[in-house]
């Protein structure tokens, strides 16, 4: 009797699963997704903490840098070396300067970054030697997602920016993610650079476009 009862119960159990197959599959998927979600949070939490710590450390160092006296060059150099990945010789960054993390920024020798500049270094930013960057410049390595529901989830796309040697920015230039500006080029004031610019040209506009090449006729004779 007991055996027959167990067989009947077993049979009813599998019949119920067959009748409610979709429901059982849904429950299984919800449980599996939940496990994967919490496993992902646990796995990514060290990186998230690192990003948060780096962000607040950069904010603290930037604030101290911007409050330091202009003539205290020793302290300014020390703060830059702590804030950025690499800083060359004879680098001058005027206040107020702000960056996202700092540890993704490499700056070469003989560089001037003028007042009120921002570098969003979610990806690598490399600034070469002998570069002049006018006031109110912005270098942005990050874009939010285009699709609204992805953007609402905080999904972003990060691409590096490379400013090659002897580049000159006019005032209020904005450089967007993934752009390389070729050696010796000039970017006119107020430009928004959305695509890479070749070496040795004058470019300007929104979006920034090549106007012409720089040639010997542009040389200023010193007499």
C-alpha cells in the first residue's frame, strides 16, 4: 500500500511538472539569473571600490592643487606627480584643473594647460611634448550609451585620447572619446573635435574639420 501510494505521488508530481512546464522553467531561470547577478556583484565589487577610491583621491588632490599658491612650484609638482600617471619636465597646469581619476593621464615635457580645464580620464589620455592647451579645454574619454534603457543602467563606452607633440589648442576646445590629434596641428578656438585630426594642419569648427595644411608660408621671420 505504501509503495503504491509513493508511486501515485511520484506520478502526480511529474504530471504536475508537465502541466506547468513553462512556470517551472520561469522559476528556474529567475533563480539562475539571481545567482548570476549576485555573483557578478561580488566579483566586481573590488573594482568598483577601487574606482570609487581613485575618484575621491583625485578629487582631493585636485582640490589641494587648485588651492596651492601659484609660486609654490615644488608643492605643485609634487601634487601633480601624485595625481597623474606621468608628468614630464616643465609642465604647468593652471587652476582650476579637474580630472576623473588622474592615473590614466600621461603628460610629456614642456606642456601648458591653461585655466579651467577638465580631463575625464575614464580611458587613457596621452599628451605629448611641447603642447599648448588654451583655457576652458575639455578632454572626454567617455560616452554614455545611446539607447535610453542602457543609458539608464549606467552603461558607458570609454575610448582613449592622444594629443601628439607640438599641438596647440585655442580656447574652449572640446575633444571627445577616441580622438587622436596629429603632431603639430592647431585646433581653433571653440572647436568640438569628434574625429581624429591628421598631423600638420589647422582645423576648427563644430564638428571640427581640417581647414588647411600648415606650410612654410606660415613661418614668422625673426629679424
